[in-house]
C-alpha cells in the first residue's frame, strides 16, 4: 500500500495529469477529481468525476473520498479563465470562479483535514496564477486566483502546528489547453508573447509540476505559506498578452 495519497483536482489533463503521473512514478496513490476521467490509467490512480462549479457535487465527492481514503496531499489545480473586459464582466463570473477556485478547495480541505491532523502530516498546494498580479480581461480570474494566495497563507498559519504545510504555485503563460483557448496555438501572438518573457520562452507543464513536487515533498516541512511564481521572470515586471 502506498504511504501517501494525493487528491488532485483537474488531473484529467494538462498540469494536473502531468503532476499525477509524476506522483505515481514516486509511488503515491493518486485520486483525480475532475469532470472527466484521466487520459492515463494506473493501478494506483483512481478517478472521481464531479463538476467543481457545483457546491453540492463537490461536497458529495469530498465526503465519498474522505470516507475511504486517508488523503495526505491535496492539490487544488482545477481552474477556468472566463476572460472579459470590464464592460462585459458580470458578478456571476466572480461568484462562479470563487466557487471553483476557493469554495471547492475549502470543501475538500474540510473533508480531508481530520485525517491529516490525526496523522500529524499533510501537504496542501494551490495552482494559482501570475494573473493574480493583474492581467487585462481577467477581472474574475485574477480576483479569485489572488484569493487563493490569501486563503493559503491563512491556512498555513492555522495548520502549521499540525505538520501540515500550505503553499501556492503561480504559473505564468504555460502551454496548455487553457492558454490556447486565449492565444491561438503557434500563432504570431504566441511567438510575440514568448519573446517578451525574460527567459525567452513559454512555460511547459513540467515546469509547473517541478514546482509542485518541491512543495509536496514530505521532507519539505519548513516551507509554508509561500507563493512560487513559475513564469520565466514575467512576475518581475509587466507582461501584456
């Protein structure tokens, strides 16, 4: 039996899927919580399908998972962008993404926390965004991703005495379906954006996975409440999409 069990939201593709594969390689049991089953299969990979925009569905999935597994690692990776200029943004956008990025995380944390406290160990990590610093057309997205950082810092303070760390990975432009839903794949816009990033390229899912692996490592118990920008230096200055 694996010593560690990681619950990863949005593990069906992209960053979540890559992180799931990396943890499976390290001997973890992994539970994917997403709208769809993961593209990969493994004897230690489980799939729970739910829409994280639906609070009731999240609560049901959280209770079911906590009842049969002692989760040691919680990674809230699932996210949506919903871009709009201010004139077209709606309060419902903020409410919806607040449920996805924040409310779902809280429900899952509350479900797995008793087992973490009993064990005296836990690793919690959020996938936020460099957009928390501000990006045009990201009213709801930036607000709720910034909220992740504040919530993680609060959790880090509350949970530190229990051996549970809480940290945030904040990626910049990463080559994923989410990115290509905004910027056409291999387009001049994509090339121009890459040229403006200090390191001269866009990020890959493995760049982000590597950051998560650092925070999730059982030996890294002295790092908590931190936000690591994985953005090729874009968070140092300004970057316009």
